[in-house]
């Protein structure tokens, strides 16, 4: 097949373009060339491939027996020509280690997880994966978000089953450190495709009512009590009556390492996450009031996500687009940006079937990043459309008709 050419400066113009394009190329054995890699990430450090991109592409190249050119840190053009489908995956125990300890393990996972989900074989073998690098890294999802938001939603809405365990934390803040986590993935059976299961009907507003907020705190032990008190107080004001569950309270051991995740859960099983990664200021007025400021900022941010009236937070929305594109039939994860352009009036039953009779659908053009959501979300839709032209997006991208990808036994 003729390679699809992708301009890495399009949309958000960062690593997401690389991860989504290479992942889908590997899944479909479609050659791809990406030019101007991370072209919008010039700055002082420049663009080009980073350590986590090289790690994930290298593994996908080995798994698909791909021809690759330009696979080195800093490269601004990469060519990827795969030859084997996921169903032909031979190695079922995988260990990946980024060259840099601060490279995000979650960004590595984003580039390979859809491929592994489709790596079913006739023996129904599981896939075990261990990734070493950073688990709490700036500008990246954390392991905790993966564990409490992304993977539960993938299981509840697409049936994707993944066991997981954090082995050790690795931080991008403070002294150099390296962490790792372990996953056991049950690929979907050979010949089958992903199936979407709708959440609660949007006509029941009470299903969006927050009944509980789970709190993960990995901060210095000296501020545990103060931060807990601040969070309980602020959450009680914003979500009165909701249970506050301290899921994890852990000593980060260093003032340079603060990580907090709030996950709101509704009656209808919807999850919204909001987190904070930062350090204690070395001096000044902020040092004494950091706990109250962080608590206030986090709780308000979580409230703003819930108040959107959608089924996902800003980070979850773009993470799900690949899975929507690959699944069979229609799926919808609106964030509620605009009632006039949402899926209101478009009804999807519990098994993901569209009720055409009551629908109001507007097909979106996909020649450039489009739709509601963050620039990351808009860009992900565009990349998906380039690699999977059969995918259809409607109503500002809130409604997706996937291509129903499946693989036969090799």
C-alpha cells in the first residue's frame, strides 16, 4: 500500500499525532510517513521524537516486522511500514524500558494498548506487559488516572479487561527516579470486534449526580492531615452529600513531589478525574498556604468538569477516540460543550445501536482537526480519519461510527 503522509505540525502538533498514527498503522498494516514530527514543540528543546516515542515505535516495529526509518531521539521524519497484524503477535510477555527514567510510561502505553487489545489468537493467550519509566510525569496521564478512570471506562463501555499493578513510582519532579507498572491484558477473541455499551440515558439528569469522590494523595507526610481536612471541607461545599473516600494516602518522601487525583463518580457510573502534580515552593507566602490553594484549585476544576454535563473529562475524551474508531457501530462520549451540537436527539441503546428514527445527525468533514473538545481531542479525530477513512464522525465528533476492526487467525 502507498504510505499515508502525516504532517506532524497539524492540530496540537505534538507527540499525540505520532502515537495515534503509528499505533493505527501497526493495527492495520498501513504504511505511514510522519514529517515535521512534533513540529509545534520547537521551543528551547526542539521538536522531533522523544525517548517514549522511540520506545513504543521500536516495540511496534518488532511486533509487526516493520521497516522503519528515522527512529532516533530528535528525528523529525519517521517512516513505518508494518508487515504483520496484531493477531500474529508472538511475544506474549513484554518488558519495555524507556531510555530516560522520566519518560512517561503512560504515553508509551497509549501508543501500544489498542494494538495489544487486538492481539488475540486461537489459544486465547493473555499478554503481560511491564513498562519502566515515569509514572507521575508532567503533561502526561498518571498511573493512578489509568487505574481509576481510563481502564474502568474501557472495561465498562468496551469490555476491555486489564489487570494492573503499580510496582514503583517514577517522578519527573525532584531527583531522578524510575518507576514501573505491570498489566495483564485479555485481548478480544479472534474474529470479534469491540462492542460499545452505552451508559445511562441522558434523559435522566439524576444519573449525573455525584455521589462519591475518590481521593488519591501522594504528598509529604507532614501535610497529610492538613490537606485531607482542606479537601473534605472544599468537596463538601461543591458536592454536598457526596461520600469522600481517601483511596490512597501515601508519603512522597520529598517536598518536591506532590500528586493528588480526585475522581468523581455519579449514580449512573460516570467518572470524571482531575489531578495535580507539583512541588512545595522553596520560600514565600505560597509555602504556608499551598494545601488550601491546591485543594481549592482541584475541587473547582473537578466541579467544572462535572458541570459540563458530559460523560467524560477533558483528558478521557481524547484517550477514547481510537477505541471508538475501532469498535463496531456507534459510540458516544459527549463532554457537553454545547447542547445544540451534542448527541441530544441521537439515541443509542444499551448495546450501541442507533435509533435512526429520532436522530438528528450532521456528518463532519475530517480534512483538518475538528469538533468539540480540546485541541488534543480534535487532532486525534483527524489522525484517526487519515488512517481509518471508513470512520464516520457526527455532531461535532460527539457521535462516532467505528469500522468494526477484527482479525482472523493467521
